[in-house]
C-alpha cells in the first residue's frame, strides 16, 4: 500500500490541490467575500455546464470558441511572420 501511495503521490497531491481550490473558491463566493456577479461559484459553473450539455448548446459554443481560436492564432501567426 505504501508503495502504491508513493508511486501515485503526484497524482494524489494534484487532485487534492484542485479539490482544495474548488472548496476555497466556493467558500469565498458563498460567504459573500466576492460579488457573485463577477466570480460565479463552482456549483453554478457545473450546473450551467450540465444544462448546456443537456440542451446541446455546449457543442455550438465549443465550436464557436475553437473557430475564434483558430482564426486568432492564424492572424497572430501571419502578423508575426
């Protein structure tokens, strides 16, 4: 068991770090230390993600984002050359 934990230490610490950040983020928003208008909570983000996946909007939004990224990268590359 010790050997398995030692081999997976980086993965475990990375996951615990992400969970800790999400808990802290949620706590800061829930306690009202940050205006939810500017910083939404992880729970709200997850709920919106689920709603968009269910409705099919996520595919459209992802395609639009990737399209803008490719165009911007192409333009930046052309200007840089």
